[in-house]
């Protein structure tokens, strides 16, 4: 049995005196679709930041495919095959949609800091960028600066940038937040297709999305995971009912 | 899948169509550089063209930082100046050792001078962007400028390092004594540097620099270290600034502390910003305009810096995209064929705007010449700074001009809005 894709062991995070994440333990198996749910301010985005290297844990350890990654810089973690999106859209506003996705393809295709290659004549970069634009339904908007896209389009671009590197572990922070029902449906289908065969960690508030998509679910309350299991187990868990689902039951 | 392939082939079409126009523009630029001295052959214009060529290379190098990577430097002249000193020392060494290196290769050593300093100082400087980078660049600029007066063996103190460009080995029988030959040398390096700097924008590093400019945080999550990106951009900018400094050293046959001081750093920021940082050709326009203004204004007024300041403030306030941004705003209107609806309002606005400008000029000159008493010559009309008539004319021009100009500007804005709406409806982004 290979190592877990993500293994979070006894992670604590304090901002000043406030402990935001307390004794966090989380294990995501290879190829699993794992949803993290929890009330506002529970620390879901902070958990993403801790795993992706955006912030460092005060104590504890994070492993990616069996290797310790806590303490590494975000780009080092990204190069090891973990890619994340942001809850608040975080794109390259003045650059075109095409350039946004292409930049996210460059490192993974091995072009790195090259200053001796013409970026327009790299066939594999071009094909991959075109395919991702096609996947996220933004081909017709390819020359528009990302800052001028509609909200839903920006959210789709956010997903496109995240998956562009071909990372095997993909983390999406509320990808459908603020979308209409139709848009959400389309985005979920997109996520399902694009993360085929990959490990997915997703934060999501929409329970129908969560229970439809996830293989396993973890419930985070006040910086601590109170339950982790299959959707069926989570649905039945009395602690979860009390802390979280109870409020949404009707 | 089919859509993916069509979009790829569409891209290929697009880039080959763009490619033709692209080569045409560059070839026209090169042709212009070749024939310019044949049309304007006076010594004065040759000197101006040479200075402009140097200023363009310098401004383009600055835009690698400001426009492409989002780094605001107040000390870019350090690399220019060190390039100049490196070139002077190299020329003197070539002469004294009898090395077989002709003059046209010297700017390369200027570039290396700028590059080496960038390599040494850049890693620490580019750790952070924004205000931190700007402040450090200011400090380094001051540091190097003051060192240049203290370290006499390298910088030659107040008098600087002199050299004789004609003493180097000849190439194609050219001695590079006449200004015309120096002009062509500068033009050659201008073309070479401009092509190289343009090519740089089309590389993976160039595109990632743009990404770092837009959002350094997100860059980290697509595999890049923004620090490395900034550092590499800084090194390229240092190299091409050094080339410009080397060209200046050849042109003036001297390098001194003025090359690397704050005034020079301010001037390149000024040129680049006025020209417009968002387009590759912006700094070229800025360098041409600022060099001409500098040459032209210094001969007619002693307070030319004041005019620079006013122009700068005007651009920052009314056209943050610079001249290039102003020009490119018209592109969607041209494509949609609605530009002609705006042009008349421009003509209407010219008269009061020029009147306002004349009023401002008259006011400034009156104030600056009041105690000296020299007469003011405004487009052939004489004014006495002590005469109340002058004051009244200035006041009328400023107040009346501003009042009427505002009305006409509003008409431009209205006409513009209508034209842009039509352009947008026709599918051209405005
Ligand atoms: N950099 C920081 N400094 C101080 N406090 C922070 C910081 N980042 C997050 N917090 C706090 O940590 C708590 C958890 O925030 P987080 O964004 O992780 O919640 P979340 O579960 O993602 O919530 P939401 O559902 O609203 O997105 C919040 O109370 C927040 O104010
Ligand atoms: Mg959150």
C-alpha cells in the first residue's frame, strides 16, 4: 500500500495567542476525493494554507506522498505535485486568459526560467493551454484580460490555473462559492472530469455537491477535525449532526 | 477535442498574420534609423539622434523592471554609469595593451559592467518588491554615486575617466571620429538591444515576469519563486542599462559621476513612465520626447525642470498609461470605424488647451525672470516680465483657457463614450 497522498499529523497554528488550528490530523488516500466541511471561520482555508506552504505550522507535520513538506516554500511544494486554488479569486488580472493558463503550464512542461526560448513556439505548451481553456469553457474569451471576466468565468479560470500544472494532488477552496445553481452544476461536472484519477481535496459549503462528489468527508469545527469518514458515516455521526449538519437539516 | 484543435490552428493563423505586420514595423524602424542622417545631416541633429538612441536603450532596459516585472527602481542609472565606466576602462585598456578589439564591441563590455553589478547586488535587492525594493534602489543609487567621488582610481573623482574612441583598432576602415559613424554605431546597438529586449518579453521568463508583476503570491503556487524571477529580470535590466552607458561613454568619450546619479535615474523613470510602461514601444516614445524636450527646453528656458514636472504630473493624473496608453486607447475605435466621431471634438479642444498652456508658460516665465528682467519670447511675441500687461494676459489665458478647455474636454469625453459604446457593441473591446 502506497503512502497517503496527504498526511497531516498533530498540526497546530496560532496567530498571536489565538490557536486557530488545534491538533489537526487528516489523511487523504491516493486517488481519493476528500471534502472538508465546517462552519464559517472553522479554519478550512487555514488548513489549505498550511498544507500548501502558504503559512507554516506552529508545530506538527505535513506529508505529501510520504515526504515531509511542512516548512517548504509554496513553489517547492507545487513542484512536488500539489496544486491549490483560492477561495478569493487570485489570478493575473492584467494578463489575458490564455496567458494566465499558459503561465501555469510552463513550469510543469520544464521551461522554468528559460530566456532563450520563444514561448509562442512551444507546441506542448500551446496544446496543453488550448486543451485546458477548452475544458474550462473559456476558449472564446482567450484574449480577454482576466480582470475583465465575469465572476463565474474567473472562478473557472481559477480552477484552470490550478489544474494546469498537471499536479496529482489538487486542492480546491470553495470553487463554486457565489455561483448560480446552473453554474455550480457545470463547475462540479468540470471538477469531476478534470480530477479524474487524481487526489482531490475540496472545501465546499453546498451539501448536495459534497455528498455527491466526495469519497470521504472530514468535518472541521474550531480548528479541529471532529469526524472523518464516508458520506454515509458522516451523515449518521451524532457529533456532526449536533455541531454542523443539524443547523442545515431544514 | 475538435474545438481544442481549431483553437490551436486559429492561434497559428493569428500569430503568422501578426508576424508579418510585426516584421514590417521593425524593418520600417531600421530603415528610418538608416536614412535619418541622410535627411537631417546637420551636426546638431546627428548629436540629438545619437542621444536619443542611447536614451531609448536605457528606457527600454528600465521597462524590463517597471513595466514587465513591476519593480519601481530609483537607482537604475547605477548600471548605466557603471557600464559607462567599464566601457571607458576597456577602451583605455585596449589602446594601452594593443588588443585587437574594435570600438563596436565596446558596448558589450559596458553591458557586462552593468550586469556584474546587478548579479552582485541584485539577489539582496529583489528579495522583496514594492516599497522595500524602491527604497533599497534609492539607497544603492546614493551609495554608488557618492562612492564614485571617493574611489578615485576607479571613477577618476570629479573629472571622471576620459578616453579616445578613435585610438581603438579600425573596423571597415571606420575611425569613429565623425559623429555620423558614432551615430551608426549607436543605431546598430539600439536595433540589437531592442530586438533582444523584445524577444525577452516573449520567453517563458518574460511571461512569468508579467505574472510576478500582476500577482507575486499566486506565482508561488504555479511552481515559480518570484524572487528568482525578479532577480533574473533585474540582471537583464542591468545588462542593457550597461550597454546604454557604454554607448554614452563612446559618444562623449568620458564617464563621470553624473552618469550614475539620482538625476539620471529620475530621467529614465520619467521617460519610461511618460512613454507608457504597458507597451513595448512606450519607453521608445518617452525617450524620444524627453530627450528632445531636454535639448530644446534647456536652450530656451532656465527652468526646464519645472516643465518636466508639470508634464509628469499631467501624465500621471490624466493618462496613467502614458503616451502609448493614450494612443492604444484609440485602437478599438479605429477597428470599429468610430474614430471619426471623436476627432472633431479634439480639434475644438486644441484652441483653448493651447491658450491654457501659453498662459501657464507665461506665468512661469514671468515669475522666473521677474528679478532679472529679461524679455519673454512666446512664439515670436515679446513680453516684459515686469509689465502688468503681461500679467493680465497670463491671467486671462490661464483662467479663460482653463474654463473653456474644461468644457471642450467634457465634449471629448462624451464623444468618446458614444464611440466606445458603439465599438463595444460591434464586438471590439474598449
Ligand atoms: N493570517 C491570519 N491572522 C489572524 N487570524 C487569521 C488569519 N487567517 C485566518 N485567521 C482566522 O482564522 C479563522 C479561520 O479562518 P479560515 O479562513 O481558515 O476559515 P474558513 O473555515 O475557511 O472559513 P470560511 O468558510 O468563511 O471560508 C478565522 O477566525 C480567521 O479570522
Ligand atoms: Mg475559507
